C-alpha cells in the first residue's frame, strides 16, 4: 500500500504544471434527445390506447384473413404504428427546438488555473 502512495507522490512531483491563459467559449443549450424519444413512446402508447377504444372494429372478422381479433391484439397492432410515429414526431420537435435555441449563443470567458502535463 505504501508503494502505491509513493508512486502517486512521485507522479505529482514529476508532473509539470503550466499556467494557461483565459479563453473564450461559446455556450449553447441543446435538447436531450433521449427524453424526447421517451416522450414519443409515451405519446404513441396513449394514441394507440385512444385509437383502440374509440374504433371498435374487432367485433367482425377481418375481410382479408377471416379471423376476428381481440381488443388486446388490435391494441398491439396499433402500437406497431403509433410508437414509431410518436418517436418520429418528438424527434422532429426536438430538432426544431435545437435549431431555435442554437440561435441564442452566449459567449463566456474561461480561466484555467493550471494545466497538468503528464
């Protein structure tokens, strides 16, 4: 254990630090795309639930397959379309917000006390 502490102490003693000058940086806000994707999934689930309950087309057999589907099966089929549509819609909203917010750039001065060169 003492050897590890000695090695760390030697590294700190042998490292060179140089002062760095102040610099200008640009600060820009950006939306969190993961959050917007999660909201799109939630929006798709809600839309599928509404579409399933509003349109009751499950009582008659399908004209193509001659099979009648339960309301849960219809909900699952509608989810296959609504979730990707909700994600796509929310991603478009996130991109528009990113473009709008990117116009409002701020400049800031950054001062670095020292730079550790190893």
